[in-house]
C-alpha cells in the first residue's frame, strides 16, 4: 500500500479547526429554554403547544396565533430566530470558545452588550474585520449543531 502524507495533513487540519458549539436546550414538552424533555419539571411546567404557547392541544385544533413562551414574542416557541434562543446560542459560543462556565459566559455576554463598540460574537458578519480571518465558520458550526440538536429532540 502506498502512503499519501497529504491526506494525513488534510485530516489533521480538519480535526484541529473543529470546535463543537452545542445548541441551546429546548424542552419538547413546555418549550422553555435551558432544559430538555427528560429534565422537565412537571410541577412547574405544563405541556405546551410549541406554536401558540397555550396548553398542549391536539394537532387538529388550530392555533389562534403564534406566541413564544420564552420571550412572549409573536413567533412559535421553537423559532430559531427567537431573541432568547439567539442569546442562549451566543452564551454557548462564548462558553465553548473561552472555556468558561455557563454563568460566567452569561455575564460576559451581558458585559459585551453594554459596550457597543465591541462586537458580540458574530463571525457571520465579519466584513468589519476583513483582515482578521476567523478560526472557523461560526454560522456553519451553529447550523450543524442545530441539526444534531434536532435529531436529539426527535429521538427523546
Ligand atoms: Zn420543560
Ligand atoms: Zn397551539
Ligand atoms: Zn421567542
């Protein structure tokens, strides 16, 4: 068997640039962020419709309007553009890239938001610092971990 050292190098670079940023937990019962179906406290949380935020109802029954249980916004609770969900995602990104605890990452995000001239972790809109090459495509990583999270949710 001939040896191809180039292939080894490619594989090595691929592995070292990969950072796993977990998608925020979102409960499949009450649709609140921060826990999963398995950890849902039935004393505190009720089964909820992920679309209208009302008590869970049969799927045949139509939802009157979309309402998010996490931010009270007019979108479904499972929306990936929910500001609360995006905030959790940013906390996760800070937590993983800085290797700090969740509570500290939360404080860090709050601190960054208070200082407008310091951009919040957002490699997707990195045209401002075009001379700085981000270590990885943030959007790409988030997308792939979201897909993984979706698979987790459906298998629970
Ligand atoms: Zn729950
Ligand atoms: Zn509903
Ligand atoms: Zn929301």
